[in-house]
């Protein structure tokens, strides 16, 4: 059991297998987006990181099917990648 699975099981004690994996991915995405938003110099990167953080926080402990969790993970990963791209592009423009 990873350290993050402990946190998931505090609120979702029956989470196992793919569900647990997706919830852990959402916890990681939430924490990563949180760190990114405070480092971002670009307003767009900050806004995107906030959007990823909010989505991950909304779904990480939500009582939803695994397929919905997978979509939320995909969304968060893509939005965080967009935030990185925005930060890089806007940083070069200055």
C-alpha cells in the first residue's frame, strides 16, 4: 500500500484495484496542480492549474464509477500540461 492509498482509504475504505489507482492519480494531480499554481508567473498557467486542482479535488473522493474517475484524471493531466505549455510560451514572450 502506497502512502497515498492510506489517504484514499481514510475516506473511501472500499477502494481497490483500478478505482484506488485512479483516486491516487487524482490526489497526485491535485497536489501537483496546487504546487504549480503558486509557481506560475503566467496568469493563464495559474488559471489552468486552478482548474486542474478544482477538478481533481471534486472527484478524488466522489462516489462515482471508475470510468468517471479516468475521465477526471485525463482532464487534470491535460490541463496541467496546458498550464506548463502556457507558462513556457508566455515566459519566452517576455
